[in-house]
């Protein structure tokens, strides 16, 4: 008789424990009911990027002195710098500068160590394309002025920071 009574006690304890776990899960579910959704309807709504966001690299051809510091500090030796030494003026003349964004890891070392500040990171993050070769940008494509998400009137911009409620 006692073994049957202990089995009944174990069963009732397990039932109470299971009900407690279900109740805890249900309270968590109910706590999420009052929260607002954080889904963003992407093509029509875009996030405003943070200040230190690393997007497409902007290049200013006139400022570059072809020192190749950006190539030396890049972990994958990515920027391709073509130059020729002009002996009459004793300076390097830059012919071509290109970066392949299909390989770039957006570490920002080239921007940080550039002595003339001819490189900068923009807030552009829409670099997708169907052809891999279109990601190889030369100095003309890199020199294109960045488009700002805030300036586009057709898109509703959403702040990336959480909203603080004032009581």
C-alpha cells in the first residue's frame, strides 16, 4: 500500500511542477502582449545608422598622394593603387584607385590610417547586386557623393536608438 501512495505523491509533485513551468511560460507570453512590434517594413522604412557605422567607402581623388598606407594596413591588401613617379616634380601621380567591396571586410583601417583623409566611411549599406563584378569600384564610383537616408522624402526613417518614455 505504501509504494502506491509514494508513487501517487511523486506523480502529484511532478504535475504541480509541470503546471508551475507552464504558468511561468504563460506569464512571459503575457508580458510581451503590451510591447509594440519592432519590425521594420524595409523598402518603405529604413533605420538611421549610428554615428560610427561602417558603410561604403568614399574616396577623394584630389587629396590622395598615392602613399599606399591604406594597402599596407588592410588585412587583406585590398585597395589597388596604380601610380607613376613623376621625376620632374619628384612626386607620385595617381592613375587609378579601386576597392572590391565583394572582398572588403569593412574594418575601417584604411580610413583610420590615411594621412590625407581622402578616405571616409559613409552610411550607405545597400551594396547588393546580381553580378559580383559590379562590386569592384574604381575612383569614379568611390568618389560618388553618399546618399543620405534622412534626405530621401519617400522613405520613413526610423531611429536606431530605443525610445525613452517620459513619465
